[in-house]
């Protein structure tokens, strides 16, 4: 799934109501997802995307439903060490920390569309998530002298637009390549000198 797909879904969800955004902020050892991996949690416990599945994700969903109700942000530790005599959520060998925050209302919608606009234009963006109850996430802009001033207690991530794949020739090989590349998260551009390249590209993209 591409970053554009994820934030498009987030924008759609926010127009329908509040959700919790779960973000992996720190990992150690062997874990199923990387720092920055995200999942949307809805009021009924349904999710979009994943932060790794299994008992660890189930724990995050339980806590996310509390955050959705109370609005109080929290960090959830997922223990995948498999250590004896300790409650663990798996045996991958590492640890994960997941930040849970309720996104809702016009501010969250505007922030999400700001992210989408940048990504769809092929530009990366820096999202700052303060690890505090009274501060909201924001897209960081460089100051006039080119420097930035991130908060001391914040998760700062650079979100990249999906890579672009140029397919030269809209034949049967190009058609299959486009389908596989789309599943892998690429944006697709097709160059062909025929007046009507294969229609599947227009259905998918």
C-alpha cells in the first residue's frame, strides 16, 4: 500500500467521524513492521492497514478503542521477545512502541489533505507528532533561513510519495507489469504511440 492510498483512506474516514491513528514510533530487535508503520482503528474495532497483526495488534486495538472514547493519547508497548515468565505478544524477538492518537474534526481533515496534496505532487513531507496530551500533529515547514525547530518530545517522520514507474509500451506485458507494480505501491505512467493504450490502466489508475 502506498502512502497516498493510506492518507486517502484516512481523509475519507475523517469525513465520517473520529478514528485513532496508530503509529510505530520505536522498535528494537526483530519485529514485523518498521518505524513509521501506521494503522487506522475505527469505533467498531475495524482497522485499515496493519502494524504487524497477531496478539500485539489486538492489544493496540483494545487500547485504541479507549483512546477513541477518552481522547487521551498513549503509547502501547508490544513485547515480542517471547521471554519466559512475562506477558508477551509474540516471539519475533524484539519490542515495538505504538503511539495512539485520536484524529477528528476539521483540523485533522485539513492536515490530512495537506499531506495528500504534497504526496500526490511527488513531494515528501515531514510530519511532527508531539508526544504530549495538549499538542496536535503538524506538517513541519522550514523557516526562512532553511532551519527547522522540532519539539524535544516528538516523533518526527519524513513521509515519501510512492515511486513512479514509467512503462514504455502499452502491450500485454506492460498491462501485467502495471497491475503488479500498482499492488507494490508504485504510481504508474504509460508512454505509447497508439491512440488507445490498454484500458486496464485507466480502470486502475
